[in-house]
C-alpha cells in the first residue's frame, strides 16, 4: 500500500491573505475607510462591508477599500462577487500589490492556476518582499509539481523573515520531497527551536529522521508524539503516526484532528436524489493511477469489473507518467477524467453532474489526495479503501472496506466510517502480473554465494531501533546470513551500517538492492531470498504481497492497529497462519527457527507455492466479485436512504 515504495510528503501550509505589506491608503479623505478597517478588525463584518461599499461609490479607485471588501467576500466564500470586484479593481489600481494578491487567491479558487500565478508575479513586481505572496505562490507552484521553484520562493521569505514559521515548515517539506533529508531535518530542528509547539512539527522532524534511519532520540520523540496525540494535540499527522504507534485509538484521534482541515461543506451537492441508471456508476478517485503501488494493486480489479452491471469512471488527481500501467487504466475505464488542474469543488460538481452512485477514495491522507472533495458530498455513497490504512476521522466518508483481520469487530469503534468486510484479505493483487522467468544470480544481486538471506524491502521509515535489534540478533545467531534491504539513500545506508556496527554486527552483512526498471524483474529477485522479515508497527503491505507472490515466506507479528495487521491478513489469505507471531519475541523465535531448520523452511516454501493456486490471495477475479457485492450493497442502501450496517455487508459475491 501507500508508503511501502513511495512516501507522501505532507502538503505545505497555506498562509491566509493579509494586508501586512499594504501600500498607504489611496485617498485624501481616509476617515470613513479607517473606520471600516477598524470595524473589520473587531469582527463587525456587516457594518464594515456597508461602509466600504458606500465609500467606494465616491472613491471607486481606492485600492485599500477594494482590498478590504475583497477580503470580506473571500472569507465569506463569495468568490464570484470577489472575482468581479477584483478584476475591475486591478485595472483601476494596477500599482496596489495587495489587490493582485487577492485577485490571485480568487483565481485559484476558480481553478485558474496560470492566471493566479501571473497575478502573484505582478504583486511581486510591485513589492518583491511581499512575504504572503511569496508563500502563497510557493504553495501553488508546489501544487503544480514545480517543486524547485516553490522552494526558491520559500527561501526568499526566509531571507526576509528568518524566523517565518510557515516558510520553514514548507521548505522542510519540499526538502523531504527532494529526499534531501539532512537539510530537511536541520530545517525542522530550526523550526522547533523557534516554536516548539508548531503544528505537527515534532512529527515532521521524527518522521524525516526515520526516512534517513537517523534514530536520534527515537524513544523520547515517539513518547512525546504519542502523548501529544492522546492529549488531542497536533503533535503528528495521521499517516506518519503509523510508524510510531500501534494503537488504533491513537490513529483515530490523530485522523480526527487532521480532518478538521476538511470540514463538511455547507452546500452539499447530493441531497438525497434517486438516480435511475441501467448500471451502477462507480468512480475511483486517486492520484496514483500510474506506476505506483496502488496502481499495481488495483489494475487487475479495474480490468475485471463486470461492465454489464457497472459503468466505471476514473478521477485521476496525479501525474500522467506515460507508463504501461497508465495505458492499461486508460483502456479499461468507461470514462477517464484527468482532474489535476481542477479545484476540489469543481471535481465534486463534475461527479454530481455525472450522477456517480458510488465513489471510492483510494488515497486518504496521502500525497496529492483531495479528501476535501468528499466533504462536498458529491455522491450518495462514499468509501475509503486501500490507499490509507485507517479511518479518515470524518463524518462524510460513509464506509471503510476492510477484512476481519485488519479491523476485527471489536475495533470498529475506532473507525468513523462503517466497516464493510471482504471475506478474505482486503488488499487486492493482480494475478495477471507475470514475474520474469529469469532469476538474477546471487552475484548480480550483490549477495554472497551461500548463507541465509533475510530480506526486507520495506521503506526506510518502517525500520526502527527495537525492530533492528531483532534483525541484528538474528544475523548474530545465523552464521553466514545477510540482511537484504531496499534503502533509498546513501545517508540511510550509512546510518544502518553504523547501527549494525554498534550492535556488534559486521556492516558488510547488510546488502542494499538497487532499483530495476521493470516490476517483473524486481519481483524475480525475491527468489534469491530465504525469509522476508516484516516491519512493525507499520507492516509491509504491497511488498509483503509481492514477496508471497514470488514464493518468499513472510514472517510477521500481529499488532493492534490496522497497519500492523496487514501482513497477518495476507498470510491467512494464503493459508499460512503459522507465520504470524503474536509478539516481538515470538516473531524473532519464528524467524530463527526457519533460518536454522532447512527442512522446515523448504516445507513452508512448498506449501506457499501450492497454496497460491487454491487460496484466495491471488484470485483477482473472485476478489473483484466480492468487492462488487459490497458496492451493490452500498448502492442499494443509498437508494433506501441509509448506510449499510457494518456486520450485514455481504461476505461474498
């Protein structure tokens, strides 16, 4: 799932429009205007608006009055009137920078990104040190995937105001996207020195340290983050928290805190209408309809949908990477909408116009997602599935699709959504994927000619000191063994080797796999490993499924929260529950037993190979039928005017 091969960086903070850099009032009779601004600052908005409107009748080219009225309109959400006011205002007062900034804001609200950027740039021509413009335009550049230009603007803010918190936070986040961990860590440390209570600041720092396998203060920082969440503080965003906490209540609290940035719309688009379609109109909303773990997991499902019962629609929020996977998706949907340049409200309006019956969010709180579009209630039934392993903490996401291993019935109270169960593992696989026939040699993989190969191709941020302690003890107890990892950076590799040395293990026993262009070739490498060691508390998701598909046994231990229960779910679905331990000690003992008993390990591998043909994990067609049965139940219930009961969802197609 999300985070196994790629990790989302949190979006930069958007700074609200301010008049900090406003030019002097352009009038020779400012008393009425000043009075209006005083009323506005006191929150007496209606009185201020009336005064500004009266004042503009006699001073139609007063930039300060136009700007102040525009701010009221924007805060009220009256973008149409604000656009009319500002488009005329910048013509009347072309040298008043705040008007250009406000104009850019409203153009953004209408999805006119290029025009908005031109307006921001005009404001900067007039005032090169307009920090709010630099910040907001940097966020817009980041949204357009123009990361380097965005970083330049945030750095310009810091050159003007070295302690500007939002600029430091944004710079750090962009640096994480560039995988410049050392610089990002230094920026987050600087930010917390200025404001130790910066929203999500401790999580940003600790999470980026995990990406670099820099475990400085890991235990102390984890405890601080978790205690902050339990106190309902913004100590860590919900996705990063999964690398620190194995408590599903912590996860729910964190998601609910984060969800406050996506409030329910006061103007829902669907208000109970009943559609009369010959087929159920099913929409998948995702930024990852491309070469991405979610794309790989879902491609076979998309292709297996029963087109006699469903009309399928893709709402693509991410880039078009021109990949083979993207081409498959373009070919299998009835409609494919590239919605990158649309606002969330525009996407929601389009979905309402298309009369979508069921919408599935495949992203949750991950990179480039649009959770807020669901806040507009564009469709009758809205479901959270696959991309984010937990509750979204909202009132408007109706369902989460799971299985009884990742969300046992007694955990349902920790999910805002109603839980609908698939009969087997919730995680889909693509049975059509053909692993390359040729297996690279051990030498080609950088592995020794002999000895047990422990493998863990999970992302760096899923490795932590307690887990690494276990791994190093295994290496110490299994002579000639190596640990095969998929570290993404030189810094993390150096840190892991240093940590091995500190635990008395020769650093050369850590082998790092490089990237290969084709997933079929990558998966062929698994054949050279002997045992896949799962991570905890954030399990391998897609990588665990890949390992099992390639015939490599996975050893895990089941935790408390959704992300710590995924590998166990997969192992049950492939008929290997004996590889699921119930504690860290049991996990270590099981891995050691397999590594030191060749006959036992050989038997497990043979059983895995045999079970692939008879157990449900790699039966894409049956999975799709079971998923469709859930969609049908959601649709039927919305037609009746309610939500499906958590325990009455269909167990099979």
